[in-house]
C-alpha cells in the first residue's frame, strides 16, 4: 500500500492535486476560502467561474484566470433573463473573463484566516510568540488544552513536526533516523462536537498521526490520554499551552507525581492564555503554590499597517488647497471675482455684457490617471479594525525534580568522569565569550609529530632535518 | 553512571540570571571557577550535569552551590521572606484606606498603613557605609545575613507599609543576595541577553516577538529549504536553525575539525580519506552574505564557529553559505574556477604537500559550486531577510528563487523601510509593470528583458511575483504579577520598534491579465461596486487613495 502524502501544511507539493487538502483560494486581501479540489466541480465566485480541472495540476501559488467557457447555471439564467426582458444593459458585475484568483498552498496562517470559527481563535501574533517563547521545535511534545477551532493546533504541529512515524516524508534513498522522537501535539477539547470536527479536519489535512485529539475535560480529569483497555498513555510533554477559562484548575494535574503527563527529565515550559486579569492573578497564585518558577506575563499587540500612496488633490480636482500658495491664489481670485461681479452688476445695469475671468483653477472631471504607481507620497496607517486585546500570556517553567540524592550523584559523577582534578582557573569578564576553540593546524600537528618521532630516535642530525622539512612545507603552502 | 535526562553538559553555553536582573552568558568548562563580580565565585563543576532552570545560592569561599527550593524562591519574590502575615492579606487591604479611625487610635488590624507619616531620612539606616562595606566582606550565608542586618538596623522599618517593606527588601536582595538561576541558552534567551547588554544596532534591534512572527509567517517547518539574508551576526540564522532542529549539537565538546588525511597516494576516488559528510538536501539554510566570509559570530554561543565549523555540529551539513557575487554573477568569481586539472600520473608525481593542496582546492571548489548551483536553481520554501543593506534590491534578487506559494519575510527596524517595500509591490506598480512589459514586448521582443535583470543599480523588483504584501507591527508589553500589585512594568527598552513585512510568492499567468475597470471613475465605481471589486482582487490597501 502506498503511504499517504505528506500534509500540504508541512511541505509545499510540486503540484495541486485532490490529495493535498485543502487548497486555499485567495480571492482578495483578507478573503480566503479553503477548498478541496475535485476534478468534476466548479468554483463559483464573484470573480468568475473556475472549474477545478483548470486548477488541478498547477503549481501552488499560481494565478488562475476565470474560465469563460463554463458559465455558471446562475449566470446562464441571468443572461437569459437579461436577453428576454431586455431592460438592463448593466450585467450583474460578473464579467466572467475579467476575474482571476490565486490558489495557494495552505499554511497555519491561511487556515486561521479561512477556518470555520467555533470558538475564539488564537491568532498568529499570539501563537507565534507563544511557540517561540515555549521553545517549541522539532521533536517537542506539546499539550494544547482547549483546542477550540484548531488554529493553534495547526501552528504548533508545524513547529514540533520532525517527520512522520512511517517516514513518508523521506525522499528516495533517505534513511529514517530511528532514535529521534517525533514531535507531537497532544490536543484536548472538552466539547464533544468541537473535538469531533477538529478530528475530521486534522485527518483531512493529513496530520492525524501528528496530532492526538482527546475529548476530555482536563480541569476535572487531567492530561493522561486514554488508550485501549482502560489504560492511559502519558504525553510526556515538555511544552504546554492552556487556553482554558480556569487554568488554575488544570494546573494541579500537571504534576511530577506519576502518573504524570510531563517529561520527567526536562524542564516544562507553560503558557496560559487568559483574557482577564483576574484569571491571570489566580493562575499565578496557583503556579507559585505548585512550584512553577520564572513567571512572566505579557500582552502582545499587533496591527497590520496599510500602506498607500497619498495623492493630494487640489482645487482643480474639486478638493481643498494643496499648499498655502494655492490657498492664497484662490483667495485673491475670489477677491478679484467679487470685484468683477460688482463691475458686472454695474455693467449689467448699464446693459453691457460682463466676462468672468477664472479663479486661477480649472475644475477637472476628478479623474486621475495612474501612471507608474510612484505618484504622491507613501503614507501608512493602521488597519481600520484593531484587535486591541486578545489575551494575557502567562509563561512559567517547572524545573526538573532535583533531590539531594541526585545532587550528590551528579557531584560524584562530575568529580569522577568530568573533572581532571586540576586546579580550577577563573573564568571572568575576559573569557565571557567563547571565540572558537584554538586548533592545532595540520602543519603544526605534523611538525609536532615529526619532532616527537625524531626526538625519540635521537641525534642532532634529525633535528636539522625537521627544520628543513618545515621550511619545505612552508614553500608548498 | 551519568545522571539521566536533560542537563547542563560540559562546553555548553548557559544563561545566568543574577539577582540584579543582569543576564550573563557563560560557557561551562570543567574545572574552572566562574567569577560573577560582587555576587561571588563558584566552581563550574558544581553546575555540570545539573538540570536547567534551577536557582542556586553561591556558598561563601568558593565552596560550591546550594539548590534553592522553589518554595523559598517564591516566598522571597512575594514577601522578601519577611512580614508574611501582612503579605497574606495585602491583596485585600492594599486599597482599603480607613478614614474612620480617630486621631491617636492605633490603626485597626487589616487596614493598610500609608506613607503619610513616612519621612525620608538618610539617618534611618544606622549602619554607616564603611560598616556595610565591611559586612559585604564578612557576612556569610550567601548574602542573607547582610540583608537581615540592614533591616534590623533600619530605625524606621516599622513605619514602612507592607508593600514598601517588600520593595525595600527586594531591592536589598537584588543588591546583596549571592544567588543566580541558570537557563538554557535558547534563541529567545540569547535575544533577551543581547537587548540587555550589547549594542542593539548590530543585530538591527530584532526582538523575540519579531523572530517568532517571522518564523510563523515564513511557514518555517522541518524539512524545508530556506534562503536567508542575515546581517544580524547570525541571530536570524540561529532562530531558523532552532526551528529546524539543527541549532544544538547533541555532543557539545571541544570542537573537532574534519580530519583530513592528506597522505593518500591514490586518486580522488579512493575512500581512504575520511569523507566530509555530504551536505543535506532537505532541512537546510542557505545564507547569502555580502562579504567574503559570512558573519555568524552569534552562532559561537551554540558551539558553531563558522571559521572552523565542527563536523559533528548539525549546522555543518545543514548550513550553506555563498556570496552575492557567487549567486548573481558566478562567472566573475574566481573561487568558482575549478583548480587546474591533473592527470592521475601528474598527481602521483607531485610532492605530498602540493597534492594535498590540490585535493583541498578541489574539494572546496566542489562544495562551493554545488552550493551555488543549488542556490541558483531556486525552489526555496521561504526567504527571510534582516539586512542593513537596501532591501528592494535583495528582494529583486531573491524573490524569484522562492517557489510558488512560498513565503517572503523581511524584518525592517523602521516603518519607513517597511512601507517602502509594501509600496514597491502596490497594485498600481503591478499594473504599470505589466503595461510596460506588454509595451516592450510589442516593440522589440527580447531586448527589454535582459538588461533589466542584469542591472543592479535599478533595484525595482518585479511586483507581479508577490501577493498580499503586508506590514505587521507588533509590540509586547510585560506585566508585573504580584498579589494586589499587578500592573505593566514601569520601564522598558526603547529603540527601533521593528516591523515585519510579509508576502507570498505567486506565479503570475503569462500574458496580460484583464483588469479593466479598476480605474473606472468614481461615479461608475459607486454604481457597479461589485464589479469593480472583482477587478481588483488584491492589495486594495496598496491602491492609491486620493485624500480630500
């Protein structure tokens, strides 16, 4: 049986296929649609119709033109109606051939932007900071409690992934490294329907062996994962993310006492995600009680900046002045006009025709032609809708248990196996930074070896030869 | 038997946090004494094979270390170890100032004292500075004695409110406690350290949240191939390597250079020589640098010295470096010339020294040319940039090397640099680019193409290659969390705010994309809003607006 393909979330495939699910359709900025490509279907958007067959086989990231050949049923109806009634010449805005879209490979970010929201989502600015601070890397076993919509699940599996158990990611001739532990996300969700939905999604995305989803209330029942026959497996996690309403209830389950869900031989990094300050203080109190150290709390704020070219419009385009000079010109012009009016009235009273000289500005039709995109000046501003607060992130560390016996054992070990029993030299300010080991160069080594050899043989003559050879070597180099 | 599990091994770099909050990086060698200034000296052997994240008291007279239990640590943070009763209910009473107590009456239990009657007086502390200096030398117990003495000889100590007493004790503790905690030197710890103590401009003032965001936006995942332009001394490379799991050597130790046995008399095919491990094809970092040699000085903290790379380090096979010249004009680079060929007979006739020099050159040439060919072939999963030099030109060069749907992420210290990039990929510029190309095609077919791509004075990148360019601004605000005293920290480091520019590499369809209607008049636009939207499917933020 052929092994299934690597999830498109973890490697960009060379071409879009119905296997790699989903493809992300980029319609416009901040408008994405996750799509499973099927040869017989057609994607209908307001930018036109796109038969999946026109997308399949393309390289991810390709721009796709709308197909003129396959008008949708709806459009056909509309066209028919339009031709029958013959009332409106304005089509409904869907000019089939004009539109295009981009089809992208899914990433955790794109999935977050297009996923079906079931709960409050952990967005990229938060998740990226959390994963960085938790030190999540290939091989990490990470617990995620409160999986919710699966946004953080996708971000964390990307961080901890270092290959599938079945080695499907390996290319021809590559050998699986046996001894490295495969990174895994241990995901918990106490809402049964959400857990089920997430399980479906994860499986569809080809991540099922990398994410273990458990339907369980961790606050009440802890983090052990039930396996067959009533037994439980321990995640042996070394990174933990808690997105729970009451993290302090889950903390006592993160214990070093067996059965423990933690990696007993490593320090544990933890992050809780709580929107309210009361939750934070309560969590911190509990953490301190349970021996967590290095407690730090931060808040991440993020904005997208909108970058535009600001083209200033003047009077000639129906707007205000561009500068003081223009304002002055206009004000003077108004004065002149007033005078002219007076003159005109007088003239009219005398039965003459008056002429209105302009204000120095001509009004145009307001259209500005784009030339190179380099007109105006670059300005930036924040996006119109901000997320001013997502949640407080509380980080903490649980060190390994270190008993006095272990301390003694370690001291003993160092004394016997590491230490050479020499007088310690002081490492102070100057040696703070290591600048690479000093290495004996090849030439030095040879020279030394020869010298040793000759010294062993003895004789003054030998010494002379060494010198000579050393000189030869230098010329060679 | 060696203690099991994850612990501090000899020759690794660790981060020490001192009571004053100062961070220090130390490479732990066996049989040395580590000198921490006024906080004392301890033997490095007392730290080896111990776990990370423990806190130690430095015993007096270089006698070793004492592990501080977490409970003691927490108690010291919360109450300085003194006045616990008051600390217990401080949460509730801090703001309950009672104004009902009559003059002269003793304040009720549980009501917070205020600093109303506190008078600042230098004479409150009865110890003279000479006495304190003397105490510093003589008082033992890892500094606890001196703090106790200071408190007991402070005459106004009972006037202090519970909070100010705690603050006072903490302040003294941060000055006199001989204590430190030891942390794993991860990239995030290193970044904190660099911000604390080094010239930040050297690494573009890049902060942890920028690195995190770049790793996520760059879609960095184990197994990919990544292109990097890093002028931060290796910080970005380190962050990327950490995400790819190739930063830390499993066997730290005195570095060993690749052993080369140059006495081989046979030809290059003979396997007598210990072979260099073959460069990896997946999970790699390719660094483009502007000087002859890359500046990766920060990687020495992870036991990787770029000048004499240790063959046991995973970066030895996973990090490839090449210069801009090698990437853009390999024909003009002399290191790309193969060494003069020799026939096996000629080789055999050479002196051993010359022969080994020939093989050395040959191997270097093979390695460099393979790297260059690989890089010029492109197909990278993402490109990450943090550079002092002008970024538009960099993007012009590297964006075509990224595969479709790959990510382009640039760190800019200032907003101006980031907006300049976003503007280069605006839809107006894209339209102009397409029109210009069309026009050029109609006029003289092939002539336009070549000079534009060869001319590095013109740094304008092809705007059709990037989708949805976005400028991210991110700030992280730290809080103090203590019972009843939770608030944002009062001060923090300023400097460059830092912005992250991000876009996705796309493959534009050949020929003209019909986008008519995008510049329809305002009136028409309003009338057929839907259709106009349809014409401009992306980057409306980069669309010029007209201010009124």
